[in-house]
C-alpha cells in the first residue's frame, strides 16, 4: 500500500532471514579455521544466544497477526487495487485489540478485515479506531476467537536510542511472520507521508510491502514502534508512545480525542538557526547540553494554517520553539503531542525565539475528527466525501463541501478525472453542482440523485483545488439504467458500516 519502496527484482534476491551481527553469529563453509575454533571454544554461549533468539521470536509470533483487507468502496479508483495485505499485533486479549497502520485499515474506504494468528487460525476483525493525525489504527476481534496460543505484546515505556538493535516481524511480501533485524540510526525523522508531522525513528533492515503494521521490538521483546514505511534496506516506525494512550482509552471505555495546535511543525538546524540570527548562541549551547542526541535539530513552526485560525494568533512561520507549557522540547516532537493529550482542549503556552528575541504566546488547540472519512457516497463510478482534516491542512478548506478524487472508466465524471483528457486531471475536485442544483454536503447530493437518474445528459459544475481553484463546468452523458447509488455511514457504536441504496 503506502510503502515508498521499490520491490522490483530485488525481492527475488533478498535474503530470507538474518541474524543481527551485533549479537549473534552463524558460520558457513567459507568460515576461516580461526573463526571455527573461536566458535568451538565458546559453543556453549553461542548456543545459548541462539536459543534466546529463538525464544524471543517464538514469543513475538504469538502476538503478531497477518491481515487481509478487502475494500468494497474506495476513493482512489485509479489505483484499481481493492485487496491488500499487511500486519498487526495484539495489545489486549480481553478486548481483542490489534494495532496496525491507518493505511492498512483504509483511511477513506469501506473495508472488511480478516486476521491470521501465528498458529494458523483466522478471525474476522472490525475497525475500532483510525487516528486522524498519525499512521496507525486499531482493529478488534472477538476475544473468544483469539486462540489460547496468542499473547498480548508488551509495549515499551523507554524510547529507542540511536544504535539500539531492533527487530520487526510481519507479513512481508506475504511471507507471514518473517523476522528481520535492524539497528536504529535516527530517532528524529519526519518523512511527511501524512499531512501532519510524525516523529519517527528509522532503522536498518529489510522492509517490503506487507510489512506495514509490523511491531518493531527490542531484545527484551517489548514493542518500541509500529512499522509504516521503508526503502527496502531501511524501515521507518512510529514510536509506540503515540499509540498507547489510544488503546488504553479504548480498554477503559473512554473516547480518545486527538488535538492539533493549528500550525505545521518541522525540524530546523540548530547551527543554521544560530547563523541566521534566529536563536542566540547560548540557547544553542543549552540545547546541545540537554539534548546531546538530537542530531543538531530543533523544532520550529514552518506554516500557519488559514483553516485553523492562522490570522488570529501571534505565531509566525520560522519561530523556533523553546518551550511548550514550560517544558523545553528540543527536538522531541512527540513531547508536544503528549502535552496536548494530557491537557485536552486547553491552549498551549509557547515560548519561542524569533530573530534572536524570546517571545511568549498561547495557541488554541483544535479537535481533529475522523467523521468525514467515515461517511461516503458512491455514485456513477465515483466515491464522494466531505471536508477532511487533510483538505483543511493542505488546501485551507474550512467550510462544507463535497469532494472526489477520480472515477471509474465509463463514469460521467471521467472527463474531469481521467489523465487522458489533459484538462483537469490529477487532483482533488470539489463538486459544486449538478443541473442547477447546488451541492454543499453529501445529503444535498443524495437528495438530487433520483432526478439525475431520470436523465442521460447532465451538467456538472466543479472546482479543481490547487493553484487554479476556479469554477468550471462540463456537459456529459451517462447511462442511468445501470447507475446505482449507496450512502455508507460508519456506526461508531457497533463498529460497522450502514448502507443505504438508491437504484435507477
């Protein structure tokens, strides 16, 4: 799915399994006599290490699941991919909770899930939660359907550090429960696969499609992160500290709410910040002393967002963040999220440096919701949705509206979305109206579909969002005899999709 890697022919030559050179050693027929002698002299310890590794992997396998996903409705129809696979891991047996990636759960799609446990048994799963900011989701299975063989994996309370050995186990290239070692080489990475920054850690090690959602775990068998991307020879994982407050809330019957400060945060170079006069040298020295492993990074505000009241606060793009709510943040982007989580709905007190001068101000926080992604309308080969967080963040769409991305071949909207047309293709489109009917919500569109189904020629008014957001129109033909419409609404209580139909 979302892996930004090249599988290609490398998959056929990739090694099936590895052992970490820092901890374990195996021999081949080409080993020198000296190496063999050394192993013979220490055979007891080597065998012990191999047994310890096997015990570790056997234990983790009992908490890992392979996930098969079928998308019944999907926004990006040009992908033409309605089945995919990934990985997850059990975090709570009593509630049947399984952590995976948001892009595996399907962020704007109607999906069903089947999980396979480490002993081969299978079960149907439901979607409990998809995070509106970060690339993780939580599925659930009936606790009674979890084999006794399974365990809930323990999540680490200690963040990973550079050069720490880690492992991942997952459904890599549909090789279920395959395990790969790695070594952490960066703990402050932002890869920008999501609209909001995720502080990720990167590690060496093979990562291929299907590994998404794998637990990244340490030598003690504790999960330190959720794998979500890779470059074949390295992986990127979301620290587990992003995830634990969510499944803790679910276990205790509480709703978890994600908040956002209205500004995009990014990393800046401490050295360059001093050279440009953004921060004083003494502040740079203090940062270096407090955060010696920050790799010369500090957090800054890179963008103020109009859809989140950008003109109503004192923040400025370029502000280097020193403290949030009195806590020096350094390069710890997760810390700001933790502060918002512990102080839900309350303003954040920022202390920043701007042009070398310290300034203080408060920023309001905004609740991020997933609702718009959990209500979809499928009609005429297109899936329509309402204003999402991503549209607010990337394109400043703060009000209502109905949007679509692409369409199936033969759709009356194909002239708008088809790359072959060369006119309007590749983007996000706002549906403004059809045949004189104004459309500002899915309910508006749903209400006029019976009238559209009576006609073979319709006029579509739309806006292609982006640099040239001007209203346009086309007159197009469709075949109402074969047209159907369905409204999908996710029931948050029962964790299932409710479907309403209109047929010609």
